[in-house]
C-alpha cells in the first residue's frame, strides 16, 4: 500500500514512516497541508492526516481533497481528542480517527480495513479470480494452493488487488514499491512482474500496451 502521511512533527513522522515500512506500507511524508495539496491524493491507498498543521489545517486539507473528488480513504491522526473535533473531521470527509499516541498496529489495521472497503471487498482477504490474499498475514493462495511471496512480490500483488480495475504504469508501480530516496529501476519492476507471473499464473497480470499492467478481469 502507498500511504501519504501529512504530519508536521518531524520526529514522529520519521518514526511512523519507518514503522509502517515494516508492514509493507510505502509512505510519502509531507509536513504541511500546502505540500500535500500539490500531490494527487488518488495515487495513494490511504491518507494519514494530522489536524494541527502550520498555516492551513488538516481539516482544510481534508475538505480540499474531497472537493477535488478524490475518494481515497482518510484517517485522521491527531492529539486533539474532543468528540466535537472528531465529528468535525468526519463531517469534513475523513473516514476514521485515531488519537495520539496510537499503536502502529492499530493504525495499520484501520488503514487496511479502509483500503479494502474502498476496493469493494467485504472479507478481510482480498479476492480476485483464483487469488486470495490476506494482507495482515501476507498469505496468498492460488486456486486454494498456498504460494509464498517475497516482500516485493507481496507489495506488487497488493497494489493490483487493492485496485483491481486500474492499470498501473511502470512509474506508478515504482512509486508504490520503493521509497522516494531509493534507486528506482524500471527494469527491476519488469523482472519482478515476471517473477510474480510465474508464481501466480502468467495470464493473471495483463500487459496493457503502452499503458502498463493490471490484474485480469
Ligand atoms: Ca501537529
């Protein structure tokens, strides 16, 4: 999953991004609502937004994202804990709310729940054709047979399974798989796609000429 974290406390944000990476969540971090507004919210599986930001507030950012029509799940993570503020954030377009300090496991579980609901999935597992992926256990079955995946193969397959109808360009796949400061190599992505295809069945990942890759219907 690719997550946008909007948080002005550097130390907290750095810790959060590192912890989320351990759960195969690739985060981009910005420290202001203004910077967040420059990004395409639709390119993320979920947004984690602090309410108390310098200048424009988190509430202002939530309203901005929704006004532009982005349906990306938004989880508010904030030190403010009054019920009025929770109501205000939810009414502005947030989907969930966690008060700091929050356990990262709870944050991860809530984001997975929001992302799979956004993907139209009822079960905690993601299902597409013969594939059943359990994101919390990193467990995959193909036609009921267990198949083990490397961390990168898991990240790639989850990208497709959270948005099963979407075609992803090589650049979008790179952004989802690797943090910004890492070397991003398009060939490595093609090799990874080849490896995943051999494990799950070649026909399940479709090459859309000139556009990228998507999951088979
Ligand atoms: Ca803050």
